[in-house]
């Protein structure tokens, strides 16, 4: 199994469990007689932009699900290049690690006196 298959399994499992938990707890709240959505005054207090952002992310999630289910695509279609993060970006850190790696490798070398 390659990493793409593993990622797809984990992604769909988490997405399904998220919707399942949201539905289950929404049903429990609804059965007690409480409101599921905020009232009009609460929505006015929040303002317009949180609702615009919520709608945008909902549309992105819907586009992702439609693309994956009906077009047979993969999540790689949604990738865009990020610079590699990590020790390769910092030359001082890279030098310190390479020096410590060299010291560790020399400690195990034959004739160094530290090996068994």
C-alpha cells in the first residue's frame, strides 16, 4: 500500500467520523428541545464576514467531495507547491547537524577505540 492509498483511507475515515459525530450530537441537542443554529440576533452580532468565510469553506469542501467522488480524482490535484520546511532551509542548522552526524559516524569507525 502506497502513501496515497493510506492518506485517502485516513482522510475519508476522519471526514466520515466528523460528519457522524456532528450529526449524532446535533440529534441529541435537537431531542432536548434546544436550538441547533444561532438566532437572528446572534448572527447580526457576529457580522457578515464569518458567514461569508463559512460559506466559502463549505463550497470548497463540496467541490473537493464532488471532485473525488464523481470525477475519480485524487487529492494531489489540489496540491500547490510549498517551499520545503525543515533543516534544509537553515544553513547554520544544517552545518551543526552534519558536524554532529560526522562525529557520530566517526565514533563507530574501526580503530576509533569506542566501538565494541
